[in-house]
């Protein structure tokens, strides 16, 4: 049976809820976060605000300078969670298998729902998902007054890129036969797993677009370590990741195996920083905070050590995870010889119930 995955992403969710609930905000640049005269960050920005360059996680003072006419609104996390429950009740009523990634984003496996999916024709199966996607978008708009963008493809990687393609209120299908061509002009950073550090390494090697990755004749492990072969597959739109249907997340980790054993501090710090960014992103998506941080090292002789520390306050930010990882490496003197592998992980997780944004907005 051909696989058909939808990626649903609500458009500027927090800001759109505020614009719907407060008619005076409609059509105006809305910035959800601290006022610009206070210390804090932007939690979300409407599309009107984004035209001024305002982005989430930006300092509120910066957002105020970029968009002086912006309407700053304090986040209402309980309201957003309530709205999320309403939306995903409707999503699950489709009968799809659902992986909810965050309050406003989900993957749907609709393969078993499609009347033409049993023909064995992947293109026909994808096309038969269009009415379902249109109906879901229409229901969310009619019943909740919010727009969603949906991408349709044969795997998670492509479906997410498709949902981003024509935001807001978009609907994009990527046929399997066109996936390599669709990906070619996109920046390397668009691929799942490519963080800032990896993107910079690729750029220094002259690899700026996914097309550059497709055409690269060498072994990408020389640039991206153990992620290299996966990166090459992603560049051609190949992704076999299943939907994650786990009821709860117990731990989150990230590891990197180096092409050559290294104890070069800048290299290790860059690696750790990218791992911290990845973990912090997953914590945000699952609305979790971590009390325990762990580092893992493996030496050239395959000796493997792990060390961990539990913090008094829950951690959510990449900068805090990075500093904790560096501190553990130094405290335990783990980099006394070249490393084959470096990993960072978090555990002892707890639901933050809006604590993350409250901490950011203090």
C-alpha cells in the first residue's frame, strides 16, 4: 500500500487566536510576547508582523524597533491549549493515524483511508488525499475561524516542506516523481536535522542548496560525520521515519560520531551547541522541561562514559543545555584524549504547562 502522509501546521497559531478573539487586532501586526520596554522575547508573530522582520524567539525590544506599530499581547497558554484540543479533536475524527508534534502541528498517516491507495500507484494515492485535506482545512476554518497549511507527500520530510511552501492557508502536494526537483532550489537548512553549525560547514564547502547536496560527488561524512549518508538520502527526498506514536517522552538525546577522532575544543563546542539547539527544539515541541542533563563520550578504543547532573530549576533553553554540557565535560575531565563520539541528552522531564514562556517573559 502506498504511503500517504499529511503535515498540518496552523498558521501563526498564537497570533491568529488573538486576532480571532480580538477583532480590533485583525489585519494588524500582532506580536505575542513581552512588551518592547520589558525584558523578554517574542513567542509568536502574525504574518503582518513578519513582514517587518519580526520572528519568534527575537528579543521584544528588537521586535519593537522593527515594528513600532505592532500590537504586543501577553501569551495566554491556557487559551492556546484549549484551542489546540478543539482542533486536534477534529483532526482525529478523520480516522487518520496522528502524531501530534506540538500544540499546532501534526503528521497524519492517511494511507488506510484512501479509496485508491490499494491500486499500488503512489501518485494516485497522493492525489486521492486532496479531498480529505481540503475538507479538514475547511472544517477548521468554518468551525474554529483559523487557517491551516497542509502538505501531502509520501513521507514526513517532504510533507513538512510542502506545508511550509505556500503559507498561510496553503495546500501543496509533492508527487514522488517531482521530489528531487522540488528540493533542488531550497537551502540546505530546510532539511530535517540540518542545524546552524551543519549549514555553516556545508556553506564553507560551497554547498548552499539541496541541489548542491544532490550533485556533490564526495562522501558527505567528511562534512557531516555520521549524519552524512542520511543527509544524502534526505537531499533526494528519501525518508523512512515512522510516525512517533509514543504516549510520553522519557528522554531526548543527540549524538555525533566524528569522521576522525578529535579533541579540538572549537569543534567539540560547535557540536555540543548544535545538539543543544536540537534538544531544545524538541523540548519546545513537546512542551517539556528537563531537570537532568547528560553528556556521553566515546574514545577511539570504544570506551564509553556518561556523566549527568540534575539542576534545581527545569531547563528549556539551548544556551542552558549547552553550558551544562560544557560544565560536565570540564568537571569530569572527559576530553583528555580524542573523542570518537560526543552526545548530549536530557531526562527527568516534566510538562511545563506554560512555564517555559513564563520564564522567558520574566
